[in-house]
C-alpha cells in the first residue's frame, strides 16, 4: 500500500522531523506515515504522506489539540 494522501502542517524551528516523530509516537502510535528526508530550518510547514483519509483526519484532529 502506498502513501496516497498528504497533510501539510505548520511547524517551525529546528529538528522538525525528530519533534514530529516523538509527538506522533506519543499521540498517534498506530499512525502510518512517511516524512520527507529533510526539511530546511527556514520553512514553516512540513508535508506528511499518509495511507488513508482516515489517517489524515486523525492527524489533523490531534494537531488541532497540540502544538509542535
């Protein structure tokens, strides 16, 4: 199964990938996602690839309750 869906989330600062992985591990441990290889420190968003629309909805719901 491929990662057909995406969500672009607001996230700024350094260590975006590491911070997202930690947050996802705690908040959504069953979520299957694919992150970019790297993100420039200057960017203020990050695109996450997801397997289903349900996963995308879960991610966006949890993000509305949290801050990265």
